[in-house]
C-alpha cells in the first residue's frame, strides 16, 4: 500500500490499448487501473475493492504482524481468501504477507470481472498486473535511470493468460526493497505469488555478482513461469519470456 512517498503513476500515460475501455480508481492507498473489453462497471469494481480492503484492514486490526512482518506468518484457517492468498504467496517466497498485497487484490478483482462476463481484463495495481487477453499484448519494463532497457517490452500471448506480471525495484517507486535492482519482473499464473517473488528476488540483488543467484532463487519457486532481472546495464532472464524492442 502507499506511503507518504507515493507518486503519480506516470507510466500509465504510456498505455496503448485502444480496443479496451479504461477506468482508474483511487481508494485511500489503493490506486488501480482497469481495462476491459466493455465499459467497466465502476460501482461493482469499487465495491469489490472496498471489500478486499476491509478484509485486509480488519485482519490487521486483529493481528498487527500481518502489516509489519518481513517474514512469512501463519494466518487463521478462517481468514478471508485475499488474506490466505497473501499468506500463501509470502510463505513460498520467504517474505512478509504485505509484499503480495497489490498482486492479491489485482488477482481477485480480475477474476471477479471474468466471472461477471468480461472477456478481456487488465488490472494494473502499482506495477503489478493481472492480464486476460484475446490478442497479444506488449508489456513495457520501466527501469528508471537505467535508460538502456526502457524501450524493452515483453510479449504476452492470449494462450498464456490469465497471467500475473509483477515488478519490484530497489531504485524506482515507493515500495520497500532491500536490494538495488532497477527492475525485477516475475511471471506466474498466481499474481500474488508473482508479487511476493518479485520482492524477494529484488531483495537479493545489490551488485552484478548477485544476478545469477537471484535468478536461480526465482526459478526454483514452483509456480514461477518467467523472471527478468535488470541491474544497471546488465539483464538476465529465464523462462517463458519473449522480448520485443
């Protein structure tokens, strides 16, 4: 969720999906962009966001560790599904559950819209994406001051969706990171998992010598389909990743 260092999501100005309808919703710390094949139902989307936020905030009010933990913690068996999504992803990645919050909300909201009858849905929540598409899409990679790679995109094919594409960085944005990677991108069917693994992988990158080990960490987690790590002028990748420049 946002901090006092929150900044406008300027990268949204670069979105080029003219075949889809756009809706942007900002609710407290949640700031989400929704693209669908027909007009997004704003009331429905806002209701679902409020519901997931209430689940998270209510759980935190009963167990403060859920907000502050930097390592996995156990949650109640009766916890809401979004809480369980976050806890399970965090456990597999070895991070605190809030490392998966953006991905978990994007995933739940994306599935809600598919159940409601939308055929193409893109949810972008702070650089973490749920994507279901009927045509190939290009997803850009933003690396801040590392300009060499900013024109780089990855191609996502319809047959590979729904898919989670999540990004973490130690040099761009407001999210907590213990590393110095310019960009770590993780692909997974489980968006919460992609979010948590992106954070955990980025935490492992402080210098060039860390790249291979960080990549091996990411590819060793069941459910991860692809990984990209960028540090300065170095890029390393693995898995189901198709680059376009």
